[in-house]
C-alpha cells in the first residue's frame, strides 16, 4: 500500500476531527455524484464512503480509494492516508487537503503531505548478526577455559597425592627407625590429605557438570 501523512498545526484538532468525520458520514449516507465539467468521469466524482467511525481523539474513514485515519493531539491534527495506486493516493490527498483547508480557513489551516518514514527491514542490531560471534560460541570458549582450569587443578592434586603416597611409603620403610607410632601418625595424615584432595576434585567435577 502507498501511504502519505500530514500534520496540521492547530489547537482545535479534536473539533476538526469530529467535523471531518461527520462530513464523511453524511457522504456515505447520501451519496451524490456531480458531473464534472469535462464529461463527468470517475476522476471528477467524490469517492464512495464505505465506513466511518471516530472518537474525540481518533477517526477512521474507509473510502473506495483507500483508508484515511485521523488523530487529534493537543497541538495538531495528524492524518494518514493509504491507497493501492499512486493515482488513488493523489486523489485522496487532494480531496482531503481541500476539505481541511476549506473548513479551517478562519484558522488558516494548511495541509502538507509527506511520505512517512519507512519501517526498518530488520530489528535493531540484527543486521550484524553474521559478523558478531554467536552467543553459543562465547559459551563454548568459556566452557573450554573452565575445563582446562579444572584439568590443571586435578593434575596438581594428582601430583600432590602421588608425592604424599611416596612420602607415606618412605615413612613406612623407615618406621623401624622412627617407631611404629610416629610412622602410623604420618601415614594417617597422608591418607587424610589424599582423601581431602579426592573430595576437592569430586566437588569441582560436580560444579563443572551443573
């Protein structure tokens, strides 16, 4: 659909909206076709009004040429027209502008049509999605980093466990010199440390899998 918009500065926008919609409603109830000076072709006939509805702030008029919507703000009457062809759109703009300027001649109302801004083809920020890293890629990278960190911790714990086991073996070998009591104490300390290291590794694995 082809569209056009106009903003008419006035402090009595609601009054003009009501007057324009009432006039359109009367045209729909009492259609009249005046023959033009050049043979009375369709281009010289008023459009057929199919439906009109309005409130104090908004109005909609459905014509044979297209649709005309009105909105009253505290300082302006905003109008929007849409039609299937450029010819119908131009006819609507001319007819509406003439009517508005006629009923608003005391307030010196003027209608200037403009093309409404085009809607963006994509949502903001989506145009660079191909170049921007995918969120899953970020998650993969951070997951890899965490995985290597856990592996490093597990490796360090394993080395410490091996060192403690070697130390415990050495203590047992030398228990005949230190006495079985002192050797047993050292072995218990080594086992406690090894168990604690194993629990630390298991805890990190559970956190990684969540």
